C-alpha cells in the first residue's frame, strides 16, 4: 500500500496508522482461515503457529521483511500422520450473541458440563493424555503471561507503524 501511494505522489503518513495495521491483522487472519479451508478440502492438515509472535523481530530478520510489514500468524500444512479424536467444542450460546454480547452470570457453573466433557476428552484421547478442564486452562493461561510477548508493540512500531500507544 505504501509503495503504491508513494509512486502515485502521496506525501502523507496515514498508511502508518493503527487503523491500517489492524486492517492488515484482520486480512492475515481471514487469509489464514481461508487457506486452511482450501488445504483441508484436499485432505491435508493445517496448524496455526501462534508461537511466531514469541519473537517477531527474529522472524522479521530471518524473512527480511520490509518496513510496514509484521508477521501475524505462521502455518504448517501437510498430510497428517494420524486421525486425531475430535475435540469437544463449547456451545455457541457462550460465544455468539445477537445484538449484544452473550454475558452469562456464574459462567463456571454454566460450563461445568463442558469442563466434564473436556476432562473426559483429555483423559481418554490416544495421544497426549492429561487431566485438565477448559476453565482450569483459562486460569493457567492468565496466571502465566508469556514474557516473550511483552514487547510486541515496540516491534510493531519499529516496523514503522505509529500506534500512538503513548498518547
């Protein structure tokens, strides 16, 4: 976008804004999901690499990414070496609302059945067995923030985006 604008004589800086950055974030995630759908239609498997955000500067350096680019998601795909059990999914009523956010009072009580289903899934699956529940995973994740991701905004700004986080 920046290169096109500059070649057409544009002199402003609006392509460096948070708005443009987040448009790119949305585009990247939509493209990844569409790619996954296409890959799976060929009986291939796909996995997202959220870990790409653990050291985005290293990824930028390795891939020699130019200014105003940022690695959002990595993907691997290929032929699966097994056919994993299907992981239970939370009821959509907890995640999808109509005209308002689906807030649920006493959510842990509401999710008791789902926790039991997840615990059974983890305990009985063939690979990587463990004893766990969804709600325990939420608490564990929030209790142990990833220190590698503490400087994400600084790397985004170093790539040329003006996120205006200090104002």
